[in-house]
C-alpha cells in the first residue's frame, strides 16, 4: 500500500510541475522495500525557426519621390462649387473707379449668396392675401443662413457697368458631413 501511495504521489507531483518533466519509468526489484526510479529521455522536436518576412529594399531614387497615390473612394474626394455673381454699377457715381468698386462689391456679395444657397439651401416663405375671391397681395420671401469661409475669387470681368465675379469654394468630406448634419 505504501508503495502505491509513494508512486502515485511521485507521479502527481511530476505532472503538476510547470515544466514538462521527462516521463519516469518505475522498476520493481526483488527487494521488498526498494523502488528504483529511472528517468526516460524523451526528445521533443525543436520549434521550427521563424521565417522572417523579406523586407523590400528601396533604391535612393525611390526614397526621394513622393509616396505612390492611392485611389481614394468617391466619398473622400473634395467638392468644388463654382458660382458667378453679378453686380451693376450705380448711375450716380463720382468716378469710373467708384462705379467699378461698387459693382465689384455687389458681385462678390451676390456670389457669396449663391454659394450659401448651394451649400446650405434656401428657406422660402410665401403668403397671399385674398379678399372677395381675388388676390390682394402676394409675397414670397427667401432666406439664406450660412457661413462661407475660404472662398476664392477666380475671375473678375467688368464691362458696360456690369461686374461678374466667378468664385470657387472647395469643401472636404468632413465639412460636407457636418453641413448636411446641421440641416
């Protein structure tokens, strides 16, 4: 009975050890109280060596150029909005320079209004006053509420008292999403 307890405790101790121990072979001898324990050598194959990924070698010419352009999805492309604003010079000006300056200022304001209408949209209110089944008064009002920043004037043309200003606004996708979210 003692032999079985000794052997079972020896085996359980070996199995519970953190490192995987070598298996043990137990031999019985003719002597009643003697137990001979001989270790058995087990060979474990070595882990396969890690294959390192081959790193691409770049020549100095390749390192100096810009990185290759990756194709961006359409959702990430910038939007360009072009408008042409018009302004008329007032007839009562003291000089042609003043007429040009006032017409240009009116054309720029018109271009900004057109950009705001395209970016944020237009709110329209209308009312009609009807009396005795006849329209007495009809009113339509339009409102635009927007902030336009970083618009660029592309071209200005002044001819015969009319000034036309072509303006462009470039919007990146993050700005466009925030604009649409605020509607």
